[in-house]
C-alpha cells in the first residue's frame, strides 16, 4: 500500500493487477511511501489512518480474471524470479498458508508437467472473487489492467499531479502468449463461464462472443454471494494473521 501526505492519495495494491509498477512509480516520482505491507487492504488502512488520511483520494486496480488465471499459471510454471525455489524467499513464503498453497501448486505443475487446462480445471472450481469486493466499488478511481497506462494517467489527473513519464513495465509474466484467450480450451471455457461469470458481470467484463451463451444461472449467482461472504470474513479478520510479523510491519516481500 502506498500513501502520499503531500498529494493526499492512497494506492491499494491488489496482486497481479499492475500494482507493482504503479507502486514503484508513485514512490519514485510522486512522493509516495509504503505503509503497512504491500497487499494491505483498505480495511486495514482505516484502522491506522488519521482522520485527515481517511479523506484522501483512494485508488486501486482490477484485472479480467480470464487474464489473471493465465498469468498466475505461468508465474508458477516458470518459477517466476525463483520465488518457489530460492531458499530465502521460500522460507519467508512458507510462513503464510496462502503462499504454502501456491508452493504446493508449483510442485504439482513442475512434477507433472501440467498444462494450463489441467491447472485451471483443478484449481478453479467455485465462483471466483478477490478482495476487490471489500471496498473497490467505493474507491475514487479503479484502474483496469487492460488500460493500465491510460487509467494511470487519469488517476494522476484526478489527484492533481502532472505526470512525469510513462509507466515502466514491471513483473511481466514470461513465456505466455500475448493473447491470453488462446490458452482456453473448450473445457476451460465452459468452466470459466461458471466460475468467473458473476465476478465479470459485477465489474463489467464480457466473455468473448465466440464462447457462446454466458448467462449466469440464479444458483451460480447465489453460490458467488455465499462464497464471497465467507471470503469477506477471512479478508477482513483473518488474512492479516496469515502474514509473518515482519511483513505486517511493512518490510517488503
């Protein structure tokens, strides 16, 4: 999470949405500084913010889950930045049960030479959501990963900051095709419509026209709401405890 008391903004960093590039740019050129830990939620910020800071301009990012799932897979498949084998990184990540799940997925993919379809059908089974559902709809602005540069420009404009340069590319996923949709087989398409449908409807994303009927049955929408309720309890009250103490104090991951 990035804050600037000079320009009076708060940037919430949702994983795999371009937040690393934006966060670093804000710190280097726009008087930003890191508080709490990188992927803190706005709910956590409010607990420690001053009354003045609670009125700052708040913005964050989201990403089409069809794209996000492909990015997640290839980061696991390629052992991105050796995050699953470097002893120092592995020791730290092992202290977080969510990261332990990702490490197990890494080993499953490596040991079985898993392709995207197999990974997707194994991992994505219930309606998808992320902690953007906590507060994003109340933020002053939400940057879409698909329009990262243009939306970042707009965010700076709304804050009242003159942009110095274009965003550098950060954390680019290696070895994935430029069009993420090409990774989806018919079986993965069918599953994606069920697990991603409610989230995509909520944020105004559309499935490709060639994928056929993408209507959301009532039972699927109800399941999405049920699991979102359970996840909200975790995101608000338990998630912070899943991170090691040094990360919760603001040291970089």
